[in-house]
C-alpha cells in the first residue's frame, strides 16, 4: 500500500509544537510512507530530508481566494461583531446550537480551518500512484516506531474515508462531529475525488456559511453524512463505532498504541494525561505521563 501523510501548522508555532510532532513522524513512520508538510511561512530548520514542503499559500488558488475574501469579516473568523453585507451564522443555530451559539468560538472560524481543507484537497489532487492520503494534525507526537502493517490494517480498501467518529452507535442521537486529527482518504475509491470537489465547492460558493458550524470537522461530518445517505458510501469509523470510550477518542483508539494527540492545552503540557485515558495501552509511554 502506497501512503502519503500530510499535515500543516499555524505560522509561528514550529518551535511551540509542530517541530516535535512533525519530526517524530519523520523519525517513527515507516520509510515506505511519504511525508508532506503544507507551510504558510518559510521552511523552518528541519533535520529530516524525507519531508516534502509545499507552499500552502499557492497550493489551491480558489480556496486561498475564499480566505482573502473573508479575512476581514469578524463573523467568518469566529467573532460576534458583524459587518455590512458580511456573513451571518444560520438562524437555526438558536434552536439547534449548543452553549457556544452566542459566543466567540472556533466553531465558526471558517477562515482559519479552511487551511486544512486546502491541504486535503491539494494532497488528494496530487495523489497519482497513492492508495491513501492521510491527514494527521501536527500536534501529534509519535512516540515509538510504527510498522507499515499498522497503517495497512487501519486503512481498508472498500471504504472512502477512515476517521475517529464520535457518534453514539447505541443511542442513535446523531452524536458529535468527529475528531479529525487523523483522517484517511482512499484514493482508489470512485467517490473520493467527487467528495473533495464538493468540499471545495462549499467554500468557493460560500455555501459553507449555510451549515450549522463552519470548522473543518463539522463540515467534513456534514459532507460524509450526505455521501452515506445519498451515495451509500461506506466509511471506516475507528472511534465510537469500534467501541472507543472517552472524549479524547484519538488516544483511546488504536492510534494510541503509537501516537499522542496533544490537542488544546496539551501542547503546553507536552502530552495528554492519564485523566484522558479510558483505554489501557500497555506501552511505556502511557505509564509515564502525568495524571492530570
């Protein structure tokens, strides 16, 4: 199986967390996997030659135009202040939204999270010869060598995407948008290219602003549900549907055998904590992490 792993990071955060995460991928991932980093700034000092660097600012012009078009609109950047002829959160939010519906929040920072969409769209459009393109967040630390067989068993040939779902399979309550710190895209699936074209179109036409939330995880979830319902595509949920417990589904899934996703303030702490764990991974890394 030919696999390309892609990632990106916020400008100015290379030394804060991205260096640790990205260089750990270069060190621990099998040599058969290609690594690509989409950067918005000049290439930082990195000791691994196996990494390919791509300029995020020029990768996908139509999506970059979306960012430029809305960069000065507070609402499109997760704020509450409105501007004349600017975008607005959907009215349905008042009845369907959660506790953050009347607050500034990343949930509506469409401009910021369009960066990940640029990376995925470009990565898949330049995927000739690959079986899978896998997105992994740059704040993910790979703490021990990962065999290629782990990736091969994790990424099936008959599903379009592999992701960490947070829908509750027993309650049927619709659940919550997935954890998109790890998402695998099957390049050989007949609907994958259509999927990324439709994902891009949401931004090119500004239709993303008609969705309940505007961050990449919700938009990804929104689109996969449409594809599951209308095109009957199969997905590979390695989160809730595989019995993974806890809010931090990344480390409690099988990914936790090799990787720690330091989402949020865990970047500052340097790791996840024992409080995050609901799954007992019998590896030294998890035995040494702090309790909280």
